[in-house]
C-alpha cells in the first residue's frame, strides 16, 4: 500500500490529473480505481481511518495527534478497541511492515523510553523504518528502526525517499528469501510530495509546472479528469 501526503487522487495521471504518473498509471490499468473516497484532509485522521476501517472520530483522531484536546473523538491515539488491518493480517499468517511517515503516536511518546504501545510495533506491524511525527528533514532525518532511534544518515547524496524505497525492497526481499510465497502487508508512506522536498534534478518539468500553476486552474483540471474517468467506467460497465 502506498500513501501519499498532500495529494488528491484527482491529481494523478490515471484520473486525468495534471501530474504525470506513468508507473502509477500502469498499476491503475491493471487494477481498480475508485472515485468516491471520503477524505479527512489531515494526516493522522486519514492514516487512522485507513488502517482501522473506521471513521476518524470513532478512533479519537478528529485532528492530527499534536492537536488532541482530550475530548471525545479527539484523544489523539487509536483505542485498543479498534484493531488495525496489520494486526488482523498478522494473526492470519502475514508478515507486516511499515515504512516512512507514521504520525499516529501521541507526541508525548516520541521518546526512547516510549511508551511504545502506539508505535507501529504496538499496532500490528512487525517491522518499522521511518519517523513518528508528521514531518522530518529529507536530507538529515530523525529515523527509527522498530522501537529504536538510529543515527541520522549523513552520507553524501542521501535523500529520505530513496532510503525508504531501498528499505522496503530489502524488507520484502529478505522476507521472501526466508519464506518464499508467504503473504505480506507493506505500507509505504513518504513524507511530503512537493518539489520543495525533492532533489532539484529529480523534479520533472511537468511536476514543477503543476506545482506553480494556479490552484484553481489545477483543481478544475483534476475535477474534469475525475469526471471523465468516472464517465468512461460507467460507459464500459
């Protein structure tokens, strides 16, 4: 599973959006595309709803974890009564891995002493490589492996997104080598999808153009693309 921050599904090329996404388009062409998604428009609520299959208010995430108030619906942490898909799949023979941005742990638990019950390994994942908060430096990130903070990567040419991809590939490769054919659930979530967080040379002309184009114009094009995509599917069905 791939989760992208700050990107509406209507921005993607497979929905007729303004951003060229050829690899995602290939995946979309071989699978299913949905166009009636209830968005929470925030990081933590979207992540929590996606992992538990529940309304974000029902799991205490009316807002991001840093904005928890303690009132019902906004405790800032997923209750034990709401199992994650990772926990359910793990109990049914899957290996589970989370890579990248987490943003489901109360910020008061961002310590080497925990508590760890709302860290990834406490919510059904067997492996984790990434960062707990909503953002981190893309070139010198504060990273965690499983339940342990690790040294900040300082090698020349380092960038977080590439590191997250490499770690995901390594996790899946090692798991399949040890138990070929065993099912796995891996969720990959980079930090922010914006040219400000990518290497200048890796930012395509189309991406730069899309990011600088007026929001209203870009939004109209994305909406138009979604309508065409939905209309095409209805016609085929």
